[in-house]
């Protein structure tokens, strides 16, 4: 009987031990391919597939970095910047300027702790200067948690600045000698010529000068920019020879043949503002019209021409009116 019990116990042990050696989770699925089943719960001390181990850390980024593309040598130009970071009120910022030719740092401008989300101007060191060359202006930043500036293709925090030497001043060309027999600006002013615009005015820029390029021709007069409706007067005594209208050019205009031999042409007058008639004798300072922008004009002004040998005559030609206008402006009534 004793031997029989031992035999039975041995048989049971041999059957149970292999089953205990394999955990249910490690048994191969009987009807599913691919091996063993993955655990349904995360084991202590590990991480579950597809779940991030920690949230992505926040970092400051560039919201703006604005600098001119070109500047002149000397103190660095005005540059503005903005740093942003969600949930962070301040960041430490520095600006570096590197010479792209030598690859050397030439300026380090520490901005210190600044407010995020605000557009600020770079505070350059007082002694900072830039010579002619090409530079990179770089923004660097970090927050109080040690997060460094995040850069991207659209917000790299780097701009290029080109510093160009100022052009060498060119001495103005000497004024051309006056034509023989043609009255000079000083002599016409001495004889009582007056400035043709009775109000605030200026001579505009290079495009308003005598000889400026125009489509198919050159500018044959000098523009006197003034307000709409400003009174235009006759600079010198003479006779009105023309009052007419040209839609694609001079607008309402008048021509005077003066007693000194010049012909004056006045263009872009306001409609219905002529105070003279053809054939009328006029004296210096007499009302002629009001300044406007009729014809081919984009702003109110007087277009004034001076002709020697007759206005639009085969023997005539225009001369630069500006020296005469400046002489009359100084010595005449304006």
C-alpha cells in the first residue's frame, strides 16, 4: 500500500510541475498567430507602448527680429525683437553681431531679463560700432528653467545686415555760363521781377527739376509745389500771348512775352481761374491764375518755364528757371 501511494504522488507531481512553470501571460495563444499575448496592464517601473514618458519641455521662441537690410558705418542701427513662451513671463536675451567675412563676434549686447510677448529695442553698448561689411545679427535667449531658444526655418532669430560706406561727396558741377545777351537772375531781380507763387511753396525733388527725364522727352521747366488754389502772379511786365488747355499735359496754361525778352509759360492752373486774356498787357505782380493740378499732374503745383527766342518757336529754347526763381524768392515778393 505504501508503494502504491508513493507511485500516485509521483505521477501527480510530474503532471503538475510543468503547468506551474509557465505563467498564464506567457502561454502562447492557441488560436492567434504572433506568439504570446502582451500584458494588459503596465508593469511597475516600466512604460506602456504609445504613451510619452513626459510632456514636451517648453522653450522660448522668436516672435520678431526686425533690422534694416542696409546701414552706414558707425553705431549699430535700430533693431527690435520679441521673445515669446507660453506661461513664462520673462527670458534672458542677448544679441550677437558676427562679421560674415572674418566669422568673428564683433558685438555682444546683453539685454538681460526681459518681458516676453513685448516688442523691444536692442540696447547697444555705447562704444559699439560697425565698419563696412556684411553681418549676422543673432538673437539668443533662455528661460529660468534652462530652456534655450527654439529656432525654426521661419523664426531663426538671425537676420543679415549689410553696412555700406557712405558715398564720397561729389562736388556740384559749376553753373553754366549765361548765354550772351540773356538777362541774369540777379539783373531780373534788380529790375523788379517777383516770385510767381503767393503762398507757402517748395521746389520738390530731382523729378521736379529742369531736365528731369519724362516719357519721350525731358522736363522743360521747374515745378513749384504749393497748395491748391494758391494765387499765381506775373513775375515781370509783358503781354499775354496764349491761354489754352491741354488735357494730357499742361492742363490750363498761359504764356507771357515779357519786356525783358523772355517768354514765360505757366501750367496746371485751376479750371476757370484765369485772371488775364490773350493780348492783355500785364505788370509784375498781376494776378494770372490759381495753382491747380489740371492736365498731367498728380499734385497741385505751378509748372514754370522760361524761353529764350520765343516759346515753342523754331529759334527758341528753354533755360533752367530755378536760378531765376531762387533770385526772385530772395529779393522779390513771395
